[in-house]
């Protein structure tokens, strides 16, 4: 998700008992990156390649920043509470968190911030999906900006592959030192275009280059997993389901095959797929590539009211007939989409930035939040009815 482009249970007490029962029964090479600020528990809600449950997820990459900016999140009783507890109590079993390489324009989504988010999730026994953007800023379908530290080897595919390998491996290694390994790792974010480019994306994709870079990132996860004797699953993520068939065909034909998950963004405003044809599209993706899949980004407005000076990204054009911009409409959208995903063989739905509420702090573009009408908290920071998407909990 990038603001310049468009800027999205089954767990609980009984699942905890099930997990407890199961438990009771049972390289450095040519990298110019110095890992200046980069720093596992292999458990979590699922882990270990389990396929028996649905991931009800939330991307909470913004939550630490929002709290530092004064946000105080409230549960359904209108009581201020730790947002991770709020999500855990309603049945969230996967937290997604983004990682930028070395952002100079923010103090968040760096290693320390990611480490804090993962610790907060694992303290609530929630599994983690770590999203490497492989950029110093937002990476998305229109922008895959190479980190400044790697610019010197931009045109040296082997050296650049070594950089992505070492960075990925060392980041996971540092998380492992603190028992904070994620259950799933994304190799790139919305990588419709070729990764690690400078400036405007070059089309068509140079798959001789792209495959080397993606495979080096994947290899880093596999090698770290083997070294630490844990299972970390690998996801590749593209935006909008209609792009999955051509992208994953090209990836497969180019030798990018060693991954576990297809991750998709689905925002109706920017997709040609509607609820009418989405079931068939997702089923085709599942049956064609025989990979596990989930929607890792989606969102829906609960209001069209803007709470601050930052213009809302999701407006009237984001609405689907029959799903108004109300709390009930937001919930109905999520329930419908979850059913479509599960019926097509998918295994998860992650809401993008449900806690990116309005605060006195500013984005790169304005004061407040560009997403405050599409969070799972209202303008008073109280949970919306949409929060009951998680296991019909409210």
C-alpha cells in the first residue's frame, strides 16, 4: 500500500487449548550493506506449516507510531486498552508488519519498531507475517525504489542478490536472537513490477534479473530456517487478483518456485474483479499454482467523513453497491470477502492498517491520517462494528 498510488477467528480460548494440547503431545558474500540498524519464537497461533485454520489478520505497522502520537485505543466497552489485547480478544491470529531498509524520513518501520511490534504480537500468542519492502520507503505496484545503500550495485545482479540475501538473513537472525522469528516472511511488497529499481519502473520485467533477486531473498529465509531448525514460510505478494495469473506464470517460467504462499492485495476501487467474478478468479489462482493463498491487504470505509487535514484515500469510488460506508457496511464487506476467500480454498484475510487513526502527527503529505475513515476504530478511537469480523466477536 502506498499513499501516492491509493493509499487493508477461529482463535481464542478453545484454540489456545488445542495448541496447548498439541504442544503437550508432541552467510556473508559481497554485500555492501553494513546492516546499520538491522537487527524467534517459532510458535504463534499456527507456525510449522499448519493448514488447518483460517488466518484472521491485521496489519499493525502503524500502531506504535499512533500511540506515540497520542492515540488511545478503546475496546467495545469504550475502555482504553492495549490495541494488541483488543485484537487478540476478538480472535485475531495473525499480525502483519512492514520493514523498510533504512528510512530517513521516519523513526518507524525500522528494525527497532518491527521488533517491538513482533514482541507485542507474540506476547498475545499471535502469529506474525513480516513484510520486507526492500526499499527505504513505500514499495507498491508503481514503485520499487532500491535502497540508497544498494545503489552502487544496482546493475550488478549477483552483488545485488548478495545484498538482499545478507540483509534478509541478518534481519531474521537478529530477530531469532530475541526469540522473535516470524511465522511467514514476504519477499517484497506488491511486487507487480521488477524489484530494486531506481525511479520509474521499467517494463517488461527483466526476469533474468528479477528471478535471481527473488530467489536470493527466498534462499535467505530457507537457510535461516535450516540454521535455526524452525519453519518459516515464504510469501510472494502482488496487488489485485487479476494480476496474479500472469505474474506467477512468468515467475514460475523463470524459476521462481520455492515459495509457500501467494499473497494478494484486494481493493475494489483499483481492481477489475468484483464480488461477482472474484470467486472464480481466486479458485483459478489456487488450482493453477497449487500454493496456499490469502488476501494480505484489504479495507473498507465505515464513514465518508474526514477527521483531519489529511484527505481520505477511500471515498465514494471505494464503495460497492449494497455495502454503504457505515459500520455495518464495513462488517458486511469483510464477512462477504472472507467467505469468498475460504470457499475458493484461501486461508486468510488481513485488514490493512486498522489502527491508522487520526492524530496530531503528520504523514509525508498532511496532518492526520489518510485512512481514518477506513480503520477498525472510529474517530473517537473506539472499535467499530467491523471489528467483529474477527470471529464474530462483538
